[in-house]
C-alpha cells in the first residue's frame, strides 16, 4: 500500500449506511487508504466543499430537509451547485429507487455514475477504481 490517501465525501442522512461504506472502503485493495468524511445534510456537504477538496463524492439523491437551511435542495440540486463551484471530483449519485429519468438528469448535470442500494460490492469497487484511476479494475 502506498502512502497516498484518497479523500471521499459521503453525503447521506443514514449513519448506518455511512458506517457500512466506511468499512467497505477500508477493505478495498486499491493500493491506497481512504479517508471518509460524512455529511448528513446538503448544507453540511456544501460547507465542506467550500473549504476542502475531495477525490470522490458519493451523494444520496434524497438527503434530509428537517433543520436544513436549504430545505428545497436535494441531491440533484447539490450536484448542480457543486459543479458550479468548479469541483472536478467524480460524483456518484446513490439511490434506493430506480428512476431512469432522474438518473439521466444526474448524468447530464455531471455525475460520473449511479450506485443503486443495496450496493453490488464488485461494481462499487470497479467504479471507484475507474473514477480514481487506481490501476486496473478488479476482474480486468
């Protein structure tokens, strides 16, 4: 393993999902470590993106509205704002509901792809590998 650490921002209101993703990333054999930063609301994520840089962003399509100063914003709205900020990191939208119209809209807005819950671990590993240029994708 090299001493390079890849920074990943996970935007989701479910602490258990973030914990599971943290464990999954810790087990990846991509040749480097991952530093996971969670954000539970759109506002938290936007604030982090104003101050910090990430190598990869996992963004849930539905993030909480309660207590959020931007209750009208959801994952797709944050995707648009992130791209307006000039953030170049690959963004994977996460969703538990298949909606090809929303998926197409996210891709048009600059998402690198979609991760459907529950996650296919091989597919997640492959997408992360390809997005971060970590060498050959598993199974390749």
